[in-house]
C-alpha cells in the first residue's frame, strides 16, 4: 500500500481480510502437512498481530495462515508488506519462498499457475535464536503475524519488478541528471523483446530490451537531464512522478531531488545549513502492535509537525512505506535503520559472519525498498552495539561502506551509547550519541559536563570535523503522574530534563540535531519490562494512546522557537 497507485495495467488483487489461522505451539505443522491445509483453525483479519487475539498476548513461536483466492492464472507475484519475523510460503502445498526479517516488503513469484482457486499458506515464526536480528533482548514488544498488507499480481510479458532513481544535483542546484535502474523480469517461457519507456515528470526515455525466458535483469535507462529543477526541501517538498511501462506492464513511483552533505561540521541540504529538531518514534500501538493503521500514522505526523519537529528517527526498523510517503509530502526528514539493536549482541555475535551477512541483507533490502524517498536523509546502520570493541569497529566499517556505496545521496550514521569510549567514529558521517544523563546516570545538571567531555573525546579521537547528533536522550514519566515537585517518573521531571538538555544542545554549534527519546510510550519486551513501569517504555512525550504529557508542550515551545530562529 502506498499513497498513490503503483499500477494501472498490472492486475493486482488485495489478499487482506479474513484468513484461517492456527497456532503451532509444538511445531508439528510441517511434519503433519499443514502446508496442504490447516486441520483446525480460527478466522483472523490480516494485516494484524496475533498478540491482539484473546489468549495470545505473549505467544512466541510458529503460527499458520491460510487463504484461498481466485486467479485467471499465469505468472503470479505475491507481495508481502511485512511478516513478523520468518515466513515460509506455500502455494497449493508447494513451498514457493522463504523470507527472514519483520519490517521489509518481500515478493515471491510463482509461474505456470492454472486458472481457478488456489490456496496460499504461510508458516510464520517470531521466535528467536542466536542468529536473530534483533536478538530477543530488545526494548520493544515481540509481536508476531502478517503485519502489513498482502496482495497478488498477475505478471505478463516483460514486467518491472522495481526501480531506483539515481541522480546527481549540479553544483549550481539548477539541474539534475538522473538514470533509473530497472529490475526487469520476463514472465514468459519465450524470449521477448520490448521497449521500456521511463519518465520522470515530463522527461521520457526509451530503452529496447530482450530477455530470455524467466530471466531477471537489472538495466539502466539513459541519462535524463532535468533543467530548472525544483529541489525537495522541508519548505518545498517538490516531488516528480516516475512512470515506467512496457507493452504489458507498468510501475508508478515518485522521486524528490535534493542534495544532502556534511561540510565544515554542518549538515547542508541543497547548500543550506539545517538543524534537525527531532524525536524517535516506534511504529507501534497498544491495540494494533506493528500492524499500525495508516490513519494513526497521519495523526502522528500531524502531532509531530504541531510540535515543531522537522525530523523523525524510525527507531529501530524500517517504517511502513506509507509513512515515508507522508513524510516525503510534508517535507519531514527521516532517519531509517535496521533492527540491529545493541543489548542482545555480544562480541561473538557481532563477529559471526552469519549475523554480519544477515544484517547486510537487511540493509540491502531497506535500500532497495526505500531508495526513492527524499525524506530519508540518514541511514542508521545499528543502535548501541559494542562500538567500543574491535567487533563493533569491523561491523561499522563493513556497513558504512555498503551504505555509502549503494545507499544513494545520504548521510550514514549509527547511534552509540559509548560516547566517551567509542572507537568506531571513523565509520560515520555524523557522530550520533544516545545518552541518558538525569535518568540512568547523574542528575540533570550533569549534562553540561558531559557535553564538554564529549567534545574533548571526539577531538582526541581526531574527528572534531564531524557534526554531532544527540540521537537519544530523555526520561520516563508515567502519564498522569502530574506533581508540583519534579522527581523521576513524574511528568514534571521529564519536562525539566528535556528542557535543560535542549537548552544546552540547541546552543552548541557542533550539535546539528536532537532526537528526543521518544514520541509515544511503547509496550516493551518481557526482559526489558521487568525494570519498566507497566511493562512500557514510558519515555514518550505522549502516552501510547497519543495523549500529551507535560513535556510535549514544553518541547513544542522550544522546538517551535528554534524552528523560527
Ligand atoms: C536505548 C535504546 C532505546 C531505549 C532507550 C531507553 O538507548 O536505543 O531503544 O531502550 O535506550 O529507554 O533506555
């Protein structure tokens, strides 16, 4: 699902709605042949998380989904917006695909499908092992299920599987040259020749292609030069339509052109300095989990804008593409990352090539699906891993070059909780610090000294040319705990801490962005919940139902004033 139609010619059909569902607590499904049909089942609505089903709140493990659908047959492409976390997909009893990772779209092609009714079955598993990303110890909830929309498409002839608009903005910012990378697929058993037409706005190019039967190939269009370009920015979120077609297929998308760079210790957007007034947001809601409704996404954006925010960090995983569409349209900057979340990864995990490769795959997938969003100005490679060890350095080095080489025009960073002992700062464009003075360590007045120590440490490490983002800071406040005195867990204390921290950060030349932890309270995992009131991470400016705490209004006044400076 996007905010616009992706196809006009291609026949697509939503598979959202009622599915058969069965929990496989003892993991007997495969041996008992559930891939051929579920023996017993309830009905659930997809997309959703199973945790919202009565008595499954804490269920972790395997569960099965089944649905039948009608097709005119031929080559089918199943599109899964998100399945938490591992998916095995069966069509009429035959396994047609496997995917790992809960937060990115994946697609599976099945050819030679006959006309008529067919059965699609998924085995979904959200349990953890030593190779899981994230590991089981995280500060959010372990939801499971088919969390985003499912659809089936009929492919015909030379089909367009994906696109990536690569571009360069000219020095004078008046012109852009772009070429589109197209992933084409021949959905037939014969060699086919066709002409691909690709247009960005009114600029069109054509490309003749010949593909062998069932071949998938990446091709580039010729360069398109766009004169008098209207660049994308916070104030002017200009977008161009992208329209690609062959004689039998089509794909529509959008692109915004902009130039983001780090220069002289600043972040420059289209040559002009920007400061990021941000907040971290989980795409989670107590009633929907990760199957987050688009209408609430929109409300979240409205609330963030009203608060004076110009940036959001999608902690700690790729957000729904519709949310990114909204940010593109509203000119809000976004930090997107994969769920490599510190806590659970010890050095041996970080050094494990299977973990490193799985993480790299997640980065590649995020780049593939989110490349054209102008709002994403920062790729985050991981959060709070051991970047004060060689294992952390190696992982950062590998992901930094992957994201720089293939991630388009973006800043690459990671969020460290080792501000004064990190040894990986070489492998980021901006140094991003998670720090909780006044909550886990010291009191509110210790921020001043911390910031001085930070500058000194970064200088000693030889990176004083790099700008700094404070990527997390905050305090927990239980919603409604409104008191005269400011003490931990009260709304007043949270407001005072954020106000003092922001006063220091916003007046510091080298700090170019602040991301408050966090937008709204979130349900947290059993492990983390032990030390968290209500089993929630209560550091939200809003509670989980989006009602504001005192800090929301305090931050709103500060951010609005900073924005208008
Ligand atoms: C970490 C982490 C967040 C959250 C936060 C906290 O920095 O990145 O996900 O757990 O701390 O509230 O302690």
